[in-house]
């Protein structure tokens, strides 16, 4: 068991592929060896028996052709020597020669009933004596009979040879399996090792690392995913840098104003009737800083897991009507024409009412900031949705794809039109709507500006 705290060493993919190929080869060759051994052994025994029968027929024919000159098979000295050289025992039947006959051969002759050949009946039998298989061929010849006996393992295709050949095949299969496993394992593991190396470089901070998309489909998909991750990380970090620069710029402006006016007060440069206006400027810039910090904290909480919501049935008609009292007054002071469009009855959705009001106020704040005097600002309640439309300058077609990214529109329109603090208002709105299980989209409005539609699940 590995010591606590120390990561367990894992086997490499190349080793696992090699081991798998070896295991498959061993199982396949083993099964094939068992099946082939039984089949080939049976075939070899039959072939050996057929050869022995042919030899017995030849010996019987020679005895018959001798015309009585050779009365016993032992008289065929040359033939007997050749047969015995092939591990074939030649035994005359009806003659007592027990001292010269092997006990196993004698038992095989007895059990096979070879004595029937003395009455003119050829005998062909296979006998098991003490675990050894004997093949017996007995033939009548001349005035007597004889028997040829051999073991099945001493035939021309004996089991020992079969075992050696099958063993060699097994070793050859194992060797090929190891070779193939090593080669295949290295080929499969090479792109994965490159991918792992690229992932380590990404973890260390490199963003220019790319992996060749090659190899099997699954390996190529992993390499492609790592490349996409590297691209996404590069884009995300670039946006974070731009966002931090934007926020830093937004912080620096009010801080510079607060510091300058505070130094004026401290040095006594501002006194008398100028103190109140100076204090008002410091208060306004401090409030601006407070809004920026609050928005940043809300965004941070949205990205955390502990952001709490209190979903309940909310009437969009009542919510928009309540908010219209505030925004009608603000639009009137800015010279903007405010309109509220609601259905005759309630429109119930599931949402957090406080967060939904925050979404409405954030969208209205952005719309009022860019809407010129005399142009409209519209709150519209639709079935399951809430719309905020304005008659401002609107957005370029390519802006709608990035409208909810932090600081995207702020960087693009800063210095050309009024923008929010830090450019995080729309990102905050999008996060709130998403957390409530809704969707928000931006598109051109009929009034000429932009239209934001917040769709929520019905109650």
C-alpha cells in the first residue's frame, strides 16, 4: 500500500497496451493450442493407425507370397528389423515368446483380442494400458498369424512433435504480441505525451502552446480540446487585462478628483463659500467609487457558489408599474419621453423580485444614459418577458455578440458617448438573469436604439 500523502504511481499507456496485447495473444494462442492439440492428436493417431494397418497388410502379403517357404513372420528378418527400427513390435501369435515381448505390448495384444487372427479374422484395435495408448493390427498369414503393435506417440506424427510445434507457436505469438504492443503503445502514447506536456506548459503560464491534431479520433479530440482551451485562456486573460485596465482608469479619475480637492481643503486653498461645492464634488466622486466597488463585488459573488437567490412568483406588470414611477420622473428631468406598455392582467414569472428590479434598473440606467432629449424610453411587459427599449444611437451589428462581456462596449465607446462606470453593468445584468434561470438578448429596437429582452420561466 502506498504511503499516505504520496501519489500512487500509475502505469503508462504504452505498458497497458503492451500488457493487453500480450494477454490477448496468450489467451488466443492458449485456446488455439488446446483445440489444435486435441484435433491434431486425434488425426495423428488415426494416420499412425492407418500406416500400421498398411504395414500389417504388406507383411501378410509377403508371407502369403512366400508359398510356405517362410512359415512365420519372424522369418522375414529384414522386414522385422525395419519395423522394429520404427518402434513397431512384431509378435507372432500362437507362439510362446513371453520373455521377448514387452509386458505392455503383451497386455495390449490380450486386450485387443488379437488372437482372433488365428481363426482368419483381421483385428484392428486401439487399447489403453496403464495410460499408454497402443495401436494393434493383427493379420492371419500362412499357417499362423501375427500382430504389429506400437504406441500412438511413436508414430510419424507423434504427440511430442506436436507439443514442440505448438510450444514454438505459443512463444512466437507471445513474441509478436510483445513487439506489436510496444510499437502500438508508443505510437498511441506519443501524441498523448505531447498533449500532457502542452497542458503542463499551459499550467505554468504559457499561452502560445499548440498540439498537433493527429492520431486516433479520441486522441485527436483531446489535442483539439487542449488547443481550444489554450485559445480560450488567452482570450479570457486578454479580456481580464483590458477589464482591469478599464477599471483602473475608472478608479483613477475619481480618486484624482477626491485627492485634489481634499488637498485643497487641507492646505486652506478652498475656504468660505467654496467649501460646500468642493465637498459636493468629493461626495459625488466617492459615490461613483462606491457604485463601481459594489458592482465589482456583485460580479465576484455571481461567479462564486454561495450567491443566494430567493425565487418566487413575480408579477412583471406590477414590477414594471412600480419602477415606472421612479423612471418617469428621471426621464422627465432629462427631457426623455417615458412610456410604459403593459397587458391588462398580471404576468407571473419565477424570479427573485429584488434581483429582477436590479436588472430592470441597470438596463434603464444604461438606456437613459445614451437616450437624447425628446427620444423615447420604453418599459414593455410581454408574456413571460420584460423589455427595455430606447431611442438612442443603438449599437453596431457586431456589438450585439459581445454586448454582455465585461468592458467590451465601454472600451469601444469610451470618449464617443456616455458610458457606465467600469463597463460592467451589462455583464452584471446578464449574470443576474442567468442565475435566475432566465435568458437575456439584445437586438435593434423599433424606436431606433437598442432593445433588451429578459425572458424568465413562468410561475
